[in-house]
C-alpha cells in the first residue's frame, strides 16, 4: 500500500499443472506483513488434491504455508501469533483459535458452541 506496488500470488496450483480450485476470503494481518486466504485444489492426480485449508503468505519473501487443519476456513488474524478460523470440531463447525507458530487449534471457548436448542 505504501509504495503502490503490485504483486501477483499463485493462490493454488502453479507451474505447468492443470488444477482447479479456489482461493477466497483474503485477510491481511494488522501490520500488513502477512496475507491469509481459504483455498481448495483439485489437481491432475489424487496426490495433487488439497482439501479446503488455510494459506498464509509472506509478501516480502513470497513464501506460502498451510496453517491450521484440514477443513479450516475463513481466517481472521487476532495478532502476530494467533488467528480465529471456522473449523471442524466434535462433529460440528466451531470457531477455533489457531496458533500460527505451532499449528495448535483449540475451540474459541470450550463447550460454548454446541448445537443451539430451544429451552423447553
């Protein structure tokens, strides 16, 4: 933003591979040093397939890495070391806190998100 420069990022696939997929829900870290998105890839072979997952990208080094677990999506940064994402837990979809350094995943608040049932 400060320089007005542009950078193209291969969000999934790359090289000469024929892949199909998507990269959606981009999210910048508050300091602007990392960019994350939800990705999915269907590759040329089963080995090239990647289920829905989170990618973190460093625009300075142009390095991408997967964070969180398979099925995690819609990440938003909390700070440099943590993010929240929607993910699978205990058979449902939960808001998970993702440790960016160690890959840990814990429910935002344990026991806080069971299926909502009306009070009878």
